[in-house]
C-alpha cells in the first residue's frame, strides 16, 4: 500500500495480471459483449442531442412535424438500445461465469496435487470457502462490476466531451467535482478491500464450523451436543456479522459521498445555466442537453467510483484464491525413473521423519528395515508409535527428513510418480467411498477395468456376497461418503479397489479392523493366494491379523525394537508378550 493510504498501483496491476490468462481464454465473449456495449453507449449519448433538437426546433417553434419525426427516431434508438443491452449482458455475464469456472478449476487442480502435509495444515472449511466464496466474489466482479467500470468510464469520457462541446462554461463547473469523487472513492476503496478480506476469513471460519459438525453428526447426536453445535455456529455467525457491518458502513459511506457530490454538481449546473439563459448566452434546449450530459457524467463518475471500490474489495477477497493457486507443491509429480520390472523389495535406510504439524516430535528415528519381495509383514505397537507413518512413507505420502525409502533399491523420490502410484496400493483406516456406484468405486484407481475384473477383485476382498445382494448390485449408488454401508463393507470395497490395480506392494493400515474374524480370515487367505504375490505390509492391533504373517515388526517411539515370527517374539520381546496378553484379554 502507498504511504498516503491509497492502494498501491502495483497491487491492482498484479490483480489484473493474474486475471489476464483467464480473460484471454474467453476474449471472444468479452469482445462481443464490449461491441454491443459500445452500441448501447452510442444510443445513450445520442438522446440528449435529439432532445435538444426536439426542444429548439419543435417545441419552441411549435412545429409538431419536427417533434413527431425526431421522437420516432428516438423510439427506434430505444429498440436498438434494448436489443444491444440484452446481448451485452448475455456475453459479458456468460464470459464471467466461464472465467469463474476456469479459475475454480485451476485452483482445484492445483490443490489436489499438493503434498499431503499441506492438507494436514489446512482447514477444510477454509479451502471450501476459497473455492466457493472467493471465486464467487470474483465472478460477481467480472459479471457485473467490471463491465460497469468499462461502460461508465467510456460513457463518462464521451459525455464529458459532448458536455464541453455544448457549453464550456457550464462544463467547467461540473468537471471540478470529478477529482473529488475519485480521491474519496480511492481512499474508501482501500478500506473496503481490507474489510472484504476480513469478511472472507470470517466466512471460512463459519463454514469450518458447519463442516465439522456435519462430518461428525453421529458424535454430536450420541453425546447430545446439538445445543453446543448451534451455539458454536451462532458465535461464528456473530463474528461474521460484525465484520460485515464494518464492510457495509464503508460501502454506505462511499455511496452517500458520491451521491452528494454528483447530484450537487447537477444542481449547481442548473443554477448557472439559468443565469446564462437569462443573459441569452444559452438556449433552453442546450441547457436540457447539457443537464442530461452532466447527469450522465456524474452518474458515470459515481458508478465508476463504486465499481472501482467493489473491484478493490474483490481484489482483497480473491487474493487468497490466487495465492492458493500459485502455491507450488513441495512434493510435485515428477517424470522420473520407470524400472523395467518390479519385485517389491522395500528398504528404510536411516529414515528420520517429523510431521510438519509437529516439528518437535520425531515420528521415526533412524529407522532401518528391509522387507523381501512377496513377504507379508505386520507392524505392531502402541498408538502413535510410528506404524502408520512407516506405511505412509512407503506409499510416498510424505518424504523422510533424513535417510531414504527404497523400492527395489531405488529412492522413491527418483521414481516416476504416476508409475509409483500404479504399483503401490494403500488402504487407509478410514475407507473413502465416493458418491457413485459400487462398481465405479472399485474401478476408481483403474478406470479401464472390466466388470469381470471388478467382480474378481470384490471376491478377493470378500465383498461380492453383500454387493450382489443389493437391489442394483454393483450399480448401486453408495450415497454420500458411502454412509449407506457399514464400516466393514466400506473397508472391503476399499480393499477390492486396491487389489484391482494388481499392485507389487499392498499396504493395509488397519484396513480389516472393522471386519469380523471370519471375514478377515477369508480376506487374508485370498490376499496370500494372489497370483502376483505382492509384498504386503499390514498395520494392525488385532492379534488374529498378525499371528500368521511372515514377520512381525515391533515399533516403539518411532523405532523398530524387535522383529521376528510371532512365536519367536513371544520368547524374546517383553513388549510383544505384553501386547499379546492385552489382545488375548480383549479378544
């Protein structure tokens, strides 16, 4: 911001420079809209001259033929103006909708490629507010305010020229008001931009509160916290209203200020014009024409000032959306190494890792491990000890701070990202289902899979039985986040999705926790019999899940403290002995 409190010119220049690529994509729509706007503008500017002719040649001379002739021309111009206004609004508003959609799509595509750590640090409500609210504000600006800014700027300039042509003395009286309006709107516009940013932030907080409650509606209902949720919403809404009041006060002050000056200029022009007519220096028709042009100039100045303030407000509201879209991912997709074959050997070479949200707490410390191709390994330990962290590093949801994670001897950071995702499948604890059919959910990572392949994957995951019993079978819509299914059913669909990709490495992070023991046993047996013999890493707290794995890795405080088969660890690891005892009591 400049030292005098006005918005720095470079900030507006940056705003329009950010918009330019999106506007260029829709330049045909805007060119057509502006062309019709120029036609509308021409008809508007022609009316005062026609009215002057009607007054001076027709009314004052008592010549009704002149009146009828020129009024009929005015009626024709009115029809042309009406048609051109329709097409002006159509092209400019459709263009704005398309630009808004393009910006929202650009930001969304950028967001989904950001590293997982970014989402750990972000609030879902805030991201939603940026995509919906901020882009909506920008679309409103492009749809209504920016066209008005162009329209009235051109109208004001042309009307000012015709006003000067009509009566230079009167024009001097009116023109001195223009800089005063511009200066006042500039100062208030900066205030409105700051208030708009504040309102958007408060809106994001409100949406976060709503999303949190809706996502946790079961907990809200079970613990009878409806009143608390409502009070939380009311508190966030009150904060938003307070911010909106400050914005409205500034906006109201701007409008009243510009109204006072613009209308005052017209009143002053009428007084001076009456004096000139009395001195026979001006005709009545010329005064009427001048007043009409002066009204157009003042209205244009007022609307340009208001539109400019709104653009500044939109700049503040949309600054966050552009910052989000321009942010570079710290783990970008790379076109790296693509091995000719993959066996599935996993190795951790001195890995140390801290979650970005907890930089002072080591999740893994100098971890070293090696998993042979085709081996089935389970990770056990207390909650928060680092088991799931190991799983997430294998699938490269995060990169280690120190050390290397290797796949067949290749550092994951050197491998082609798309290739790696196609060869390593991961099933998280909370199975994610999308609002589409069961078949499409299973096919989600393998879009070219046939119906037969989907059914085969579902059988491996022990999901075919309950799916075929559904009314529409595999075509059944799962509903919002799959809430029509039980936790166990959602997990089996997620396992089927992972298996369908025929991965070389399969990671199951508490992926069978919601299954009953018989269903879990069937899934485990099917996974062992997969023809591809993938390397399987299982994170689990259930004894039944880990007893028959090839090897058990015991994790404590971010380090692997023991490893071996189930029976071996019972003899040599006190922690494992205690873990098994607790599980036997629970089961």
